[in-house]
C-alpha cells in the first residue's frame, strides 16, 4: 500500500527513525539515571523516588538476582505486581542482571498462573503478598526456585507504610494466608543484593527484554518475544509524537493502567522514563472515588486510558471539579474510544483524546493520532518506520478504502511467540508483516479506522455488522453507561444482534433501547435482544470481554 499517510505527518515527526542510540533498555534507563538523577521518577501514595534512588534500588535488586540467586543471562523472572514502587525497581533490576521480564497479571487464577510460569520457565517471581497464596498453589508444578514477596506499604514512607499494610492485612483482611517457607521479603532482597558487586552482563538488540503473554481469548496464552530492539524502536517511534504535546516541558503522567500490560508498560514506563518524566502510580483505579481524590493531589500533564476508564472518571463525582490547566494530552488505546465519551471528555477537561492503536505483537504502538487534531474516531497515522496494509482473507492487499484485516510491518514487530513456531507462522506473513486479527479501513489521507475484531464481527443475513458501531449508538442514550454487542444464532438470518447494557437509570427498558436503535440504525443492525447487567466482564485494563458474554 502506498504510504499516503506521510503527507499528513506533522512537522517534527520523521518518516523514518534512526537506529536507537542504546543497545538495550538497561542502557536507556542507565542514561536516564545519570541525566535526570534528581528528577522524580515514580510517586505512589505520597512517596516519591528520584531517578537516582531508582538507580540505587534497582542495582541492589540486580545484585540480589545475580549474586544471591545465581541467575544468569537470559533466564526469566516473573513480576506479579500492581502499580506500586516495587515494579520499576524490579524491572530495572532484572534488566541490569541481564535477565528477561515475564509480566504476570496479579489477578490470575492458579490455572492461568501455572500455564504462564511453566511455559516461560521462570526461575523466580516477585509477587504482592495479597496474591502469594496463588503462587503457593502452583509452585511445585513449575520451575520456580525463588519467590520474593512484596507488600503495598513496604516502600512507602514511615509510618504511612506501616499503616497501609496494617489496614490491608488486618482491617480489610485482603492478604490470604500462604505458606512459602523459602520466600524472601522485597526489602530483605534489596539489603542482601546491596552486598554484591554486579558483574557486567552483555546485552544487545537481539536479546529478549519481555515475554509478554497474549492470546488467552483465542486459545492458550502465548509469550510474545519482545526484544530490546523492538522496545527501543517503539520508544523512538512514539517519542516525536509525545514531544509534540509537551515540547521541553517535564512530563508527569497518570499511570492507572497496569504496568504489566503492554500499553502502560511502553507508553508510561518506558517512553516517559526515557524522557526523565514522572509516573504517578495509581494502584487501584477500580476505586474511582479514591482515584479522583488522588488526581486532585497532582499537577499532571498527560493521562493514558481506555474507554471504560475515561467513562468511569467522567461519571465519578468530583472529577469535573479538578484543575486541568496543566493537562496537555490524553491518550486512548486498548479498545475503541466511543465518540460520546470523547466529546464529554473534551467538554470537561478541555483536551482531546488522541487515539492510538497496536497490540502486544507490535510492542505495542503501530499508529497514533497526531497531537492537536480533533477527535474523529480514527486511531491516527502509522508511526515512523511503520507500514500498514489492509489485507483480504488471502493475505493480499486490498484497494484503498476497502475494509480488511490490518497488517503491520516495522522494527517493533515481535521476534515471534516463545517456543511456538507453528503459532508464529500463523500470524506472520512473508516480508515481515504481522496479522493483527483486527478489521479496519484507511481513508484517502492515511488515517486508520478500526471497525472491529475479526472474530467479533456479526453476520446478519450476509451483512457484516460491527459491534463497535452498535455500542457507540447505545451509549449515546440517556441512562446507559456501558454496552456490548454480540451475535446470537437465529434460524432466519444466521445471527442477530444482542445488546448487554449497564444502566445508570433503572427506568430505561429493553424497549427504550430497541426504539432508540430503530431510530439510529438500519434494520439488520438493530438489536433484537437486550439484557441489562450490573457490570460487564472486562480484561485487566478495562477492555470489555465480548467473548465472555458469548460464552
């Protein structure tokens, strides 16, 4: 496909990015430790650590991994933590010891955790004490030799840290009993590691930085091998776009999406870390009142989120009263931002939501909306050094404007799936293209529009119906907070549309929804069944799980 998007690149955003100046993420962070030593790097619950302190603490943890545990270059270490200070310390320490990060969702069941630990061959894990009982259930059936247990409060200033841990353990009773006799507390690991001098470890472009697991909704979860090259290039590709919004201003970013997820990992942790910015960690964004209260304590320049996070904030009392004078950009990803939500966000904050697009297999950013453009539903232009192709079922490119499967090519495309050559070959096309499984179209100016997931498309009497379109209409109704559309079997038309919705007003009925859709959608797109629920199933970043509704 002709690179028609280049004509719309803003000044300052190159068509191609040069080779990154660092050979590894370790090198990138060590530059930040030196260049931005006295700047705040992370803040959580009133405690802030600078880049200098992150340097010292991560070196201690690297010493623990290498000197105490004897882990060697290329071995895997799992991180099972929410957004707390221990995450960046552990991650940087793992890189400095020449090891590979395996990110783990703390809410995993024992079955899910066992699969990921067994598949990755992780030798060690850092886990929040709240979830240590899950590790206990699976440790004997994995290759785990070492467990480091963290608490929410242990890295916070005293006495607040003691109070936080006391409330979590004894008042909320949120730490189930566990029996891991050889486990070491995070603070003790730092102390032990501080006694060791780190032996130099060679790291380069080709080394794996992350085993980032994905694909659990379409079968067994697979570990995408994201190399230091992949991640460094993606930081370089998105950097000029970030700089358009902030210029020379020091960035302070709200980090509510989990750092173990590829979106927040790259956009917040890596990209902002490379620029000496501050990550404001939100450990529990599901507590919307507490989230809004925390936002009120900070002057922040940017926020990343998904549609459900933006919706939740907009519907939480007190959010509209916050001071948004320092806010420069809001970035949406992970799922389509609904136009009604984007409009409301702009009215409240004065800032557009700039959508981006990507997936784990692309490290993740493949496209991004240039800063300052009005919201139009597009996920933007391909980032520098990236090509986008819309392909038919045969893998061949389609003419401009037609709807097809989005395929991505660029230096950020993964090295493959860990120990799964067959699954790798299923998604990789000749020439370095990766098939995304997403359906989209590109307009004559090169802006990409996501229609839906290929597997989520509904086929009504031979017509393609895209759930996003139906959901966008339903959430415009007064009294509807969220909606999800799926296809259900029908004898006459093959499938019909069913809507699941969350109400804010119980007086809204099924017939009200059907009548509203009748006025706003053509006949075959209208839902035939409406079901109200108290909440919709979501992934760890708030993406609605249509698969769970279908099941």
